[in-house]
C-alpha cells in the first residue's frame, strides 16, 4: 500500500487480521491495542469531520465576507465619486450664485447712481426755481415798496400842496387792483 491511497478507517483496524507465527505477539494485547487505535481513529475521524464542516462554514463565511468587502469597497468608491460630484456641483452652483449676485449688485449700483443723478438734477432744478422765485418775489416786493414810498411821498407832498391849494390836487388811490390780484408781479409782462 502506498501512503497516498491508504485510508485507514476504524473498521479497517477492527477487522484487520494478522498472521500468527511461532511465538507471536500476545493476542489479547494486540486486540486491546487494535481496539484503542480504532477508537482513536474513530474519534479523530469524527473530529476531522467536525473540523472539515467548520472549514467549509468558514470558507463560506470568508466568501460572504469577501463579497461584502467588495460590495462595500464598490459602495465606498461610488460614495467618494458622488461626494466629489456633489462638491463640484456645489462649487459650480456657488460660483453661479456669486456671479449672479455680482451682476445684480452691479445693476443695483448702476440704478442707484442713475437715481442719485436724477435726484441731484431735480434738486438743482428746484434750487434754480427757488432762486428764480425768490428773485421775482424780491423784485415784486421792491417794486411794491417803491410804489408804497411813492404813494407816501405823493401823499405827503399832496398834503403840503393841498394845504396850499386843496381843490386842485387829486389824491391818488391807495388801492391798486393790479398789485392785489397778482402777487408775482408778472401780470401782463
């Protein structure tokens, strides 16, 4: 028997027959040893079966773990790619929002400058109108004041003259309708 094809089982040990020779071994001792060997091989065989089953289970678990590891590795790669894609999209969106905000800010500033210029023009126009009005009003007041002084002077002169010749001097009227009806003094000009 070669060692490679020799599969010893407990039954082989129990059924093995030995030839007897002259002054051979003690049969009881050989039988006892044979029984002990068969029991040990049987125990080892059972233990080997248990270990072989455990090895099969471990190999199946290892296969499952490797499949899970591969799936987790693939999922990790996909998650990293998604994260990178998300970061790129977020950066692009952020850049777009910033650019849009800059454009809107530029438009707002342009509109504000135009509004400021318009307000300045309106203010300057109003100041010019106020100055013109005040000048016209001052002219009107000065003319009216001059007329009042002329009337007062004429009245003083007229009293003096009336004292000398009362019937010849006609007194001027204090009521001047053109001055009362047009306070700006631009009537008919």
